[in-house]
C-alpha cells in the first residue's frame, strides 16, 4: 500500500498536514482528556461525518456548497419568472432523460 501501513490490530497509519497552531490546540486538549492525538482526530472526524449524514439535503447543500454566482442567480430569476405555477407537470421516465 502506498504511504499506508496496517498493523496487526487493523489500524491504518496515515500522514496528515496540520497548521502548527491547530496541532498545539488539539494536542493539548488530547493530553488534558487523556487520549492520543490520533484518537482525538479519529473521534472528531467520525462525529463530524455522523452529523453531516443526519442533515437533510437542503441543510447539507447549504453547509457544503457555495451559493450561486450573480450570473447564475440572474439566470434562475429569469427562469422563475416564466414558471407556470398552474402547470402540474408530468412524471419523467428514464427514456425521457436518456
């Protein structure tokens, strides 16, 4: 495995890049609570993923993707002006899309 080592306990070893100030804060906290730096990062990362997975699509997109540019916003506004709210639309099939 390239840049990866797996030991007998099935733990994977990875290198990370981290700002020295951030490392100091995290390392100090890990020592304060009696766990290793790696364990702190592992727990924090898993908690972050769990929280992101719980978000509904709207909240997830708002948190993880940038807003539309001014140009996109103008284009969307023009499209919405032509939207017929009385039109019930139709269900699309896979063939319609392909």
